């Protein structure tokens, strides 16, 4: 049904977001510090970082809502200072606390927004209103935070953007609606092949859909890699002595942390070498049992800069 | 109906790896038969709520490993394995499952003979279950 709308689109092959030495200061506080980034196209990018790491600042810079203090940022091929109709109609933004026109009903607000977008998809809108369980007759002012968030999502995706920026889109949603949201986003991906950036603290949700990870720490880029690659390089090893005791220290550079004692150690590692555990076992005369880490376990290792040893 | 694939998003193993292992397992076990057509990337992405890129990656790697093949007309099918290959594929699947057991045996200091005896006993227990 939608394929007819996927006609030759001259803008779809444009790089979604390119930042060069991007800095944003608020008074004396530096929210984002010299960030250089080329967002991969057609990916679902998880934007991770602790509170205050600069995630919202980056998303607001990308959508042109705020302007850089230094450096440049281009969205859909155009400097965000010059974003205009051709780019804005292809950009979808779902803010953490989206501003809506309070006196309108959900229906009125959808119609209002639809009037700006030639690509607004009524069929998609109907299905999303159903899936997310939104009552179109209610006034925005009367909505719960969760329902507000759903309206924000509807307003952000029904024009079928080629770049979708989502800032904590699910924080107020219950687990069932969050699943629906993930399905909605995956469907957008299959139908439109759009690029998405999702910032979220709900890592177990993000894990299901993300295929690229960008992490910020104190305003700096600390990670920019394919999610598969991260999953394959982080691991936890349980180390036991083969006979006697464990050495007091392991000095492999890929070791991120060590806990335990001379009888058993649990170490967290990051290495792309497939046989690192085998070599480690041989070198130290130990037994190693390895298991991969999930995103929640990786998060502190990624977002905390390497411990100063 | 195609056989069921289940992805655990929380165990740290990349989803494309889980897909590859399960498809290989299903082929080795004869659930997926040679010449059988794989589900489209799109359909599987919808069924598993999985990023379509993940599925293309798994399919692409399985194709490169010669487990699947793309026929004319673009359909992706299970490649017919020769006698030796099928046995090797089964051995690979079992070998992977035994790795954890082997590591545990070493950590516990269990002798090879004792470990083999235990494996035999476990096999026997399963045989009785199924008979």
C-alpha cells in the first residue's frame, strides 16, 4: 500500500547528520564539547549517556531548535541555520516533553499538523491511534503524561520522515505500549528505510531495535560503533586457577575491571580478538569461562571514561 | 508454517548470531529441509520484531558460509548439504553446546574419564525419557 509513495526521492541518500567540532555552551557550562560525528544512514542509532551527558543538546542541535556555540552541524545535507521546508518536512522530532497546543483535541492537533505536510499518512495515523490507544476526542490539556507522549510520537512520525529524532520517547509509557512503539518504529524502518536516533534510559527496550550505538560522557563522544561489534567485544570472564592461586595482577590492556581474590576473579574485558580468552588462559595457567554482556552491563563501561590507572 | 525462531535480546549475544545459530540448528535437526525457502527479511523482521538489517546480516553470512543459497528469482533457500557436510554441521552444533560443560569440568578438576562417564550417563537418561 505504501510502496507507491516510495518514489524516487532525491533527498533520501543525503547524510542524515554531520557534525564537525560541535560545541554548545550555556553560560559557563559546556554541554557538548568539540563533537565530530557522521551519523550512519538507514540505521537505528541508540544515543546513550548518563543524565547531563549532552544527549538532548545534541538532538536539539540536530533539529535546529538550538544553534551551536562553535563548530558546524548539517542535517539532511543543510546547515541547521538554513533548515527549510524541503528538510523540515523530512525531519521527525519527538521531544522528551513535547509542546502541544493545549486547547486542541488530539484530532484537531493531528489535522493541524497534517496540514503542513504533503506526505502525512492518514492510514498510518489511524493505525497508530489504534495501536497506541489514544482517544482522539480528548483535549491535549486533559492528557496524562503517557498519553501526551503518545501524541508526541504520532505528531513526529505520521509525515513519514526520513530522519527521526526521538528523545526519551517511551519514558512515560507502560511496557505494553512500549512494545507497540518499538513495532511502530520497526515498521517505519521497513517501509521507509529511515534513519532513527533514539535516546533512552530504557536500555532493554533500546537493545531490541538499535543497530548502532553513540555514547556521550560529559559532553564528549566516547563511543560510535555498530551494536553487534560492541556485543562481540565486551565480555565477562570468570577466572579460576588451574592449580594453586591466581596471579595478583593481570596486565592485559583490554581488561576494564577486576573483582575477586586469589581463588576466583571476575574480570570485564573489551577485545575484538575472538580467541583472547583461550590465549589468556594459556598465558596465566588458568581456566576462563566467558559470557557476553548485555547493554545494561556494557553501559557503565562505555559511558565511564577508561579508569585512570 | 515456518519453524519458530526465538531471540533473547538480553543475553548479550548479537541477535544476528542467535539467528544464524538457530537456523543452523534447525537445518542440522532436519526441521528446515534442503531446498526449503526462507522467510523474507521483511516478514521475519515483522514476526520477530527485529531490525531488518539484523536479518539481512544473518542471511548474508549464512549465504557466505554456504548454508543458504540464493536461487535465480532471488529466493533464499536452504542449500542441499552433501552427506559429510550434514554430519559435520550436526557435530558443530553439539560441539558448541559441549563447550560450557567442558569448561566446567576443567574448573571443577573432573578427570576426562569421569567427564565422559557423566556425559554417557546423561545421554542414557535422555534415551530413557524418549523411549
